[in-house]
């Protein structure tokens, strides 16, 4: 027979912490100040990054 493997018990609240809001479109956008100039467009852009899931959104000025 094989060895018995113990699984970690993860709470449901820890598993989906903040991701449910992002799935429904309620991201928590923050401005990413490292990337402010887009070389391909040749102009200033504002880069937003979601604090919870890490999704990136850009907005040209």
C-alpha cells in the first residue's frame, strides 16, 4: 500500500480572499508609477494595477 498524505485544511475565506470582487468587475485600481511613458504610442499613459488580483489597465492621456 501507499503512504497516507495529509492535506492542508484551507478556510474558504482565505481561499477566495478578495478575488470574488475582481471576478465581478470590482477591481481596486492603484496607479503604477514605474511605467508612465509608452514607447510604441510615444506619449504619456497612466498604468493602473489591481491591488487584489494584479490585472493591468492602461489609459492614454
